[in-house]
């Protein structure tokens, strides 16, 4: 079951900081010096983004589902 209040975010590490985006919310991004700071900034960015969408009468996108890490099979 998908939690309809949680949005998947993708965090990428760069040489000096981290950046994040949500595939469900185009145009909403955040950065931070650490992964933890980036995640916190992304939470705030999503809230701010949704507030603007509500003010403009735009629908809030539904979360598409959880992300999953997989380990590729290695051919023997």
C-alpha cells in the first residue's frame, strides 16, 4: 500500500553538496551541504511548492509509489 502523504525524492551527491528532486513534483528541487540537510530542505520545498499550487487552484500530484533499490544480477 502506498502512503499518500509521502513523496519519493531522489538525492544526488555532488563534489560540494547534495541536490534533490521528486519525480512526482516537476520543478521542485532543493540543495544542502549534507544528505540530511538536503532532505530537510526538500521537505520545506515540497510544502512551499504545494502551498503555491493550492493558491493557484492547481491539483496536488499524487505520490506514484516507493522507490526500490535493486542489485543487478551478475552473469556467471
